[in-house]
């Protein structure tokens, strides 16, 4: 886990809020230590740099680490990287204009982290014979973005990262050995060599043989943009510039290892000695500085010198670290005096100071130290500066009178301070009769313009303006006088809308002085419903939107009013309908009503709460906030509101604000100047100029919100730092899904429509990081901004297909309109069934189906045509056959009509008549009538018999003879077989039918 130490050390102040002047004031600093337990690649750090985005890059003994103030992102080196010849240790880092990170390894080889792909590559990979290229000198990046690398025994290479790879150009330097490189006034490149200083023409990459100090072996160069400073092996320090003669600033001595020139023109340098030296180029006065170092760094050489915000920071050669105090002309210890209780080493291996004033360093004790200089953004002021009595500056009562534009402060020393503007400051401590006011706990103003002072010692004081000041009269408890206050421990007082005066006492409950009356009402006098054994210790009073008085006590809240001479008292009971929306503590410390009429309650141990509404029974229910919501403490001391509606409140030793619109808490602590001083109860006020004041036990905090704001959102240096896909961190180094580094890209296309994605983000302003808030949204999906969780990560899954834009903004709660914004387009593909590949498949299937349909239609058409032809022929055949059958049956019936009476008629005769064979005749007759020839002849005769039986009176015998039957018996048998009736029965049945049918045709008339 991260080890966070908040130890406060008195050290010489070198940072102002604006950050340019140096003084000797005492300030505080915070220290945070990071190690491999926190994700650092190695506790041994050799070098550190910051890129333009704000990332801190650390060269360690186990690879490269990127730090964003929260998390370490490590790059494997050595054998684990599977990159040929890549050593695990890194000696030096340099960042080019494209933010690629160049690395000089421990074995002097050079590699580069290509940021667009997040992969480490060998810049000499395509250079023939580069297998053994080494450089023992620092990598230099020019203002134009060229990277200059001196390859030992080969020459100078100019390298530039291109989209296709690294472009390498060799610059011939002859027999000269390049030891140092710097850039001049006109973007000229100056080379320090073993044969003096030479200029390189950047346009044609040629080195001029004519140079300066040709007899000197140059060890280091430094440029301040105009002058070039030269350090030599002989210990000389010289300078030259365009149009001026070169100067010898130091005549000689030990070999110069490091050169630096500060903003005041002082030259700092190191040599073989353990320490650092300074020389004034005007006076040539030289001074050597060193510190007591318990464990010198014998392996280090040269030291580190840098300047930030006008302050020179020095890691001395082989040990010693501090800053230069210009007033004392000393290099001061910075939290690292060997006797210092922080017990940090002042032997610094690597150091970086950001522009915001945060010092990163790694000492011989390893790991990374983050040292934040405490800015006195929030000032704690004294109302009685120089006083030796602590009560003189312990402020409890606060009131700002808008109409008179004056501030009233009451102290526990019993002094009322009235401050008007910057010049008028008066004090009042006694009444008109000379009695002391006592400890002032509360101040209020009535509709008549009078001030009311609540004293915990002497009750209540009425302060009436007069021509030359104020008349102060005491209203206190008098023994035997029931009209007086019942308790002198007054905490505050309040006038309601009807002019009645309410007084909170700590032991006597609430007292009421009705308008126009001379006597007080209290729990045992005129307040019949007031609880007798509770609610006696009252700290605070406030009017709600209905004009009722809320009294905050150690037992909860009473809601009171005075109507028609009667005091109504109601306890604030918990809502049964909303059991989770109650006050988390009944120990109420402060009450305040905001511009919307909501009542805010600060409690001891229950955090902060505000009213939401009333249930059906009229009971109030609340929204409450505590540690889970980001409060540093659940002991709330005081409340006030600024002009934007933000809630400001104090805990014991933190100041907080709450943006009601964004629902975000901000905490101000030691980094802003809020120290361990305890804040007072019910002691907060907002001035007309927007300043928020908080009383404390030692002065008051003055919060100037303009100093807490950012001038521009870009100051916050927001970056999207990481991208996850399905819980896997995406980088081309580790996965093959994306060939580019997504967080730095403009667009990311998901692999599948149901992928889960995550974006992590951070402000890289390390001085403001603890105060930055984040909101994010996926435009096209989210309807509004979301407050980011503590993890600063936004997650989405199962997004509908489409194109979205992920947006994240960073801001300070004090200036939310000045935010930094980053965005990345997110393309969610459709599901496979709706994807492009699926569409191609659908198209192919569609084509195949269309072809199959076409062939089927053609086949059906041919079949239909064939069927149509067949049907046509069939119909033709049917017609022909029907005609033939008709003619056939016509001839058969013609023959039968002529021959059915012949007793000897037989089939052979009919066949002969038809001119057909027996088989053909039988087949055709069977097909047409479904009868054999014999059956047909017999049926023909029976049909004739039926006609004769029905329409003639011929006898049965005559009919059988007439029809050619052999005898009547044969006729009877055959007829009965065919009709299931005898001939006689058939005749009778037919005649019966004829008679019945006839009867219906006639009307019977009688």
C-alpha cells in the first residue's frame, strides 16, 4: 500500500502563491513515499523527467516507469521484454517533441519508447553495423525535435522518429570526440569536444572546423538561450555569445563536471569535490557549498541543478540537497538535515521539480519521494496579532453586516472587534456601566439595526448604535426575577419575522423575549410543551422558510413558534415512512437555511444533513452525508453559503465545500494552508466580496475563493491515461487488438458490440491533484455528466451499435466553469448478425438464393409449359374419347333397341354388330358403364320392364314375354335381384306414388 506521511516541517519558504520571490518565511511541506509496494518498477531510480503532457518518467534499475500521481505504468526491459540487447537498467531519459521517451541504458546502448504504439524500439535497428553502438554522453533533444546521440568511436547521429520508423543521419566529426552538446540563440548546435567548441550547421549537418577554445578539452556546455557557457577539463569556466568576445570567468581548478546558470545570472557548477560551487560572472566571486551527509553517494558524479519558479534546487555532487536562499546566500537543507526527524537522506540520486512547485526525488534510501510545498492559499489571520493571551485570538462569534459593510468578531477574551474596510478597527469589551461582556459565542442583528451579543458568561447584551459608537446593555439572569433569562450561558440569539427574540442557552433551554414584552419565557415559564429533562443545552438557532425557529441541542432539534401569546414546541421526530432519511446524530452543533429554503444541519458524529421534505404525518426527512461521501470528518463545526449556493463548512481542522448542483465535496487541508488549528463551533460567515471566514481557536481562516480557482482549465493537465477492453489493459506491447496506443488516439473501434470498455483519467497537475474533480459522459448514450468515482475510471458495456464520443473533464469546485476536457470517439460495431461480415454473408446467401430461385422459376415455367401442353393434349384426347364413347354407346343402344325383345339375343351378335373383338368391347363397355355386356343387356331389359309396369296394365307374364325373357319365373327372379322388389310390388308402389302426387294438385270442394 502507499505510504503517506504528512509530517510538517518548518523550512525556509521559497514559494509564493505567484511563485517568483524568495523570502525567509517558515512554511510546511508534505511528504509521500512510493515504492515497489505501490507499483514502482524498482526502488532504485537513476533519472527522472517530465513530458509535455505532465507524466513523470522514471529510469529505474528494472525498467521504465510512467507515473501519473496515482499509478505506475511499467515497461519491461531486459530479457523479459524480448527485445534484443535491451538492458534492464536505464541510466538517462530524454523526451522529444513528439513525446517519445529516449533511453540511454546502463550498458550505454540507446532505445526509444515510441508513444504512438507504446512500444520500445531500437533506433539503430536499420543501421548497418550498429550492433555495438554505445554512447557514454547524455542524449540531447533540440528545440526542433531532433535527437542528437554521440556514438562512441563513430560520430554524431541525428535521429528523428517518423511514422515508418526512426530516421538516422550520421554527422561526420573527424577525429574529434564529442563530450557535450547545447543549443544556441539561433537554433545553432554547439559541440563541446576534446578540441574545443565547434558549431554545427543544422541546415546541412556539417561541423565547422573553426571553433573556440581549441586548446581546451571541453567537459560540459550550458546555454541560457543567448550565452554559451563552457566548462573544461582544466577547471576553466568561459562564455561566449554572438557579437561579443569570449570571456574567461574562472581561470582553472578541478575539472568542471556540471554547469548551470540561474535566472539571476549566477553560475553554478560542480567538480570533484562533494558539494556545489557558485560564481558571480560580474565579480568573479566564487563560493563553495556543502552539507553534512551521513551516507555519501560515491558512485554519483556531477550532481543535479534546476530552477523552478525562481528557486534554484541543487542535488550536490555525491551528496547534499537543498535550495538556494538568496537572502541568506546559503544552500538551505530541505527536510534533510541529518538531525531532521523526517530522517530522509540528503544524498539524492535523481530529482525533478515541477513548475507547480512539487519536488520529486529519489535518495540513497531508494524509492520515490513526493514533496509538496504548502501554499498559503487559505490564510489564517489574527484579530489581535502579537497578543500573548490565546483567548484574544480565539474567535467564536462572527457576523457580517451587509448594510453597514462591517465585520463583527467576538473572542473568548470577551472582546468584540468591529472591522470596516482596511482602516477602521474598533473593539468593545464592556457595557455602559463598565461590566465585562465575557466570552462571546454569538452575534446577531435585529430588524431595528441593533446587535445582540450572546455571552457564555454573562447572558445577553443589546448593542444599540449611537452617534459616536454603541450603547451596550446587559440582559442576564437575576436571582428572584422570573422575567430575566433563566441561564447566563447564552450561545446565540435570533429575531423571528414577528420581532420576537429567541435565545439559545447551554443549560436553560430556549428563552423567548416576545416583542413588546419585558419578561422572558422559558421551559418552566410559559413553555408548557417544552421537554423538562431534555433539550436544555442549546447551541444554535435558525429560522425555516415558514418562519418557525429550529433549535439545535445536544438531544436533537426542537421546532418552535410563538402565536397568540402561546409558545408551540415540536420535537423533530424520525419519519416512519423514510426510516433511512433521518439525522445520523442528535448532537446538533450548527443550523443554517440556504437560498432554496432547505435546512442544513451539522452534527457531532453524524455528519452533514439537509431537509428533503415532510412525510404524510408532517415529519421531516433528510439527506445525509458522511465519510462514505468524502467528508474528512463527521464532526461538523459550522456552516455558511457562498453566492453560488455552495455549502461551506468546517470540521475540526478541515475546511470543506459542497457544490449542490454537481453534488461534489471539496476538502481544503494543509496543502492549502489549513493546518491543525481547531475550528470553532457555529463560527462561519460569507462576506460581500465572496471571502468565507471560519473562526478558530487561534485566529480565523480567510478563504479567498479567487485564489482557489484556476485561470484556465488547461492548468489541470488532464489526460486519459489507460484504456481497458473486457478488463484487459490495452497496449500494443501486451495485446494485438490495437496497433496504436488508444489513450493518446482520437478514435477507438471496439472489436464486438458487447465489449466492456473502461477509461481511466487523471489530472497531471501534481500540486492541485488532490483538489481536482472529474465528470464524464458518453455522448450519444448518456444524457448527463456523471461524477467520477475515486478510481477515476468510467466503465461501459453492452452499448448499442453506433458512434459515440467519450468525454471527461477535470475542474476545481471553486471554478467549475474552467475545466480541462479530453475526448475520444468510440465506434461500437453492430452485432455479428448486423455486422459488415454478416452483410457480406447475407449478400452471398441472397445471391445464391436468387440464382436458385431463378433456376426454380425457369424449371417451374418449363414444367408448367409442359403440363399445359400435356393438359391440352389430354383435353383433346378426352374430347376425342368422349366423342368416340358417345358414338360407341349410341350404336350399342341402337342395337339394343332393335334386339332387346329377341329371346335369343346374345353378346356375340352385338360384338359382330360393333365390329370389335370381345376383349375390346368388354373393356370399353366396362370403362364407360362399369358393367359387363351380359349385365348391360339384362339391365337394359329391366329398365324397359319398369316402364311397362309403371305405365301399362299388361300382365307380368305378358311383359316378360314382350321383353324376351324365357318365362315369367326368370323375369320375376331377375327383376327382384335388380330392384329388391317383385314386379307386382313395383307396380303397386308406382301407382301409390302417382295417386299421392295427384292429390296435391287438386282443391277439394264440398
